[in-house]
């Protein structure tokens, strides 16, 4: 007891100092107060976290996404809330709900009325760092935003996958389109609460046993069809190869025939040119001969025309001279022309007072 009392007095004497004043005690108390104040005035943000600092005086909210220490004024001026924005996983598997992130499996009714189940549907999601204030305001502290996933995700996935038939769900192309539609719809709703789904991973849907057997049978048929398609492609390739060979050989024959025909054509053209040249020469000769004959005939015609004109004029002169001779001379000349000719003249009475005598026949007269 005496030792403890002596130690206490020694401690107080150290704090009071040599002058008996309590300077050291006040310094220690001040240092302790500063340490406590600094501890309550700072908050630390780790990677994968954001902080929402609320100014209780102005009511403003500030989202801080940069990791590190941030200032928080004491005495209720600032409130700082840390929110986890790291990627999270949401599972839909099993027959019961285990937690907010593990719920029972997704059952869907297809457009054709059949039912199918996804054994383990996985969604990767996170709180949007830039919208941490909205997430905090709508959901609350810590991981309360998990509660938004189950109603939205189950409803939208069931709706989008339910638009497809069982064949459509089994087709990876249409199935991927349904996943994209579901992701867009989910993000459109969750964005209002500061959340987003980054990926949706769904396994192969599970159907009833009978339908699974039909799917296996269809897959077998598709495999056979693929084999048939492969055989058809191989046959087509072989056919194309043979056609190419035939075309090559025929092209060679065609080229040979074409060369022969071109040579024959060249010979024919040469002969045709020669014949045309001969024909032209023959034509020139004949035309020249014809022109010469025409010119001679023309001269002969002119000569004959002159002779005929002279004869005509001579005859005309004789006629004119004969016309001016007396009747006796005319009758004499007529008798000379009719010498040796017998003329049978029979008068025919046409009416009661005939005006003229008509000769019906002059035998031997010209």
C-alpha cells in the first residue's frame, strides 16, 4: 500500500513539473484529445468501396469513389457511410431460398405451354459507384440493396424466357437474344436504385424426361443431318473437281477447234479476197467491153438513123411525087402492083338506097 501511494505521488510530481504546475498533464490531455478527434474526423475507403458524406448542416450528399482517407467533421456536422461496390454474385439454384444472394431455381413456362427449369442461374451485379447516394437513399446501409434483385430478376427472366418456345430456348442464338433482352430490362429498373447487372449466366434448360428424350433424338437427327451435309459438301466438292477437269479438257478441244476454224476462216477470207479481186477484174473487163460495144452500137444506131431518115425522106418524096401524078398514072401503077391478082367483087345491098360498095375479100391483094 505504501509503495503504491509513493508511486502515485511520484507520477503527479512528474506531471506538475519542477514549479509545481500541472503543465505536463494539460499537454498530455490535449494530445489525447487531438488523437481522439483525429480518429473521429477521418474515414478510410478501401478498394471496391465508395463513401457517401452527408453534410447535416446543409443537407448535401457527396459521393467519394477515390480510395484513401477522407475528412469527416466531428460534432455531428458530417456523417460518412461506406458502401460496397465490388462485383457481387446472385444465384438462383436449389429448391429453397438460402439467403438474399442464393434463392431457389428459376422455373419458366414457355410460349408453347411446356415448362423448363434452370438449375443454376447466376447474375453478376454491383452497386454503381457514381450512384451510391441513390443506392443509400433507396436501400439503406450496408448490403440492403440485395433485396432489389430477387423480385426484379425472377420476374423479368421468367417473362423474357417465357416468350420463347422450347425449341427457341434450346437454340443458342434465340436464347442469347432472350438473355440480352432480360439484361436490358433488369438494368433499366435497377438503375433507378443505383444498381446494374453486368452479366447473366444461364445453364442449359432442363425439361421433363420425355422431352429430354425427344431433344436427344432431335440432336441425334441433327448430327445425322450434319453428317449428310458433310457428305453432300464432299460430293459437291468432288463434282466441282470433275466438272473443272471436264471443262479443262473441253476447253482444250474447243481451243483446238477454234484454232482450226480460225485457220480455215483465214484461208476462206484469202480465197474470198482473191475471188473478189478476180470478179472485180472480170467486171472491169466486161464493163469496158460493154461500154465499147455500146459506143459502137450507138454509133451504128446513129448511122442507121441517118440512113432511115434518108430513106424516109426519099420515100416521102416519092409519095409526094406520086400524089401529084395524074389518075391514069396512078391506075397504071396500081395495075402493075395488082398484076396476076384476081379480085372477086360482089355487091351487097345493105338497105333500100345503098350509098357505097363494100369489098368483103380481096384475094392475093397486098
